[in-house]
């Protein structure tokens, strides 16, 4: 039973840390955000932060990779490449807050490009399977 509580507490702590960074990124770029800022916003101590992440850059990378993988999974699960664009728009709308931050001037420009190429790559892959090329 304590494993479930620990897992829940860890998930909750990571969620609060991620939300705190995203809130700070609405105000300034990642280069201007410190671990101390994140800890203060999340109301946790630095040791707690460092038990999960090495620094603010690793945290941001984790958030970006999680978003990318979720969107990639949409593409993999979509049987119709044309429907993927619609599904992508629905996903972005449902996750408006995180997408606004990560796609803003404070986010990584390459992330948006990587996401846009998901549809491209999956379409090419499907074409190869049906031997259009």
C-alpha cells in the first residue's frame, strides 16, 4: 500500500514541478528561470527537485518529449493521415496551456517542427507500405 502512496506522491510532485516551470515560462525564457524559481513556485525544496531532475533544462526537455510522444502516439493510432491533422488540432486545443507555452517565443522552436513532421513521416511510412514509391 505504501508503494501506491509513494507513486502517487512522486507523480503529484513531478506534476507540480512541471506546472511551475510552465507558469514561469509564460513570463520569461528558460535561460532566465532558475531551479530556485521553480522550487519557490512549486513550494518544494531544492533536494526534492534534484531527486527528479538535474536542472531546469532537463525538466523542460522532459516536458517537451512527453508532449511529442503523446502527439506521435496520436499519429500512430490514426488510421487516416488526413484525420491526423484534425486529431492534432483537437489535442492542441485540449492541451492549450502547455502548447501555448511550449510553442511560444520562450519554447523550443525545434519542438514545433518535430511535431509538424510527425504527420509527414507517418504518411511517407504508409506510402512505402503500399508501395507508392
